[in-house]
């Protein structure tokens, strides 16, 4: 089984300046058919990861949706600054 938190971490790692503040965690969900991932990073890096009008966040969610399709689960990605 693919560890989606590690896949997402490796996708966003080249996009951040402060690598030490980057963390991706899988959190429990009330819905058993949903995987919830949180991306924690510095405020400036979160702005990059979300992108203008959320364009980068949409692209990341699309890529991760393909990765989660094998598990037949919906993926939800949240961005939090630290």
C-alpha cells in the first residue's frame, strides 16, 4: 500500500524554501472512505503551495487523487502555516 503522506511530502519538498518546517501528516477522518492529509509549512511556503487563486493546491489535490484511487478513497488536503 502506498503511503500517501510520503508521496505528498516528496511532491511539495522541492517547492518550499524552509525544508525544516515542512511536515505532512495523515489525520483520522470521520468518513471511512476519506483520507485527510495536512501539510504544515512556514507561512511563505504555504502561500507558494496554495498558489494564485489556489491553482497549485488544485493541482496537488488532482495528483494525489490519482494516487489515492487505488485505495478507493477520496483524498482531502489541508494547508496549515506554522
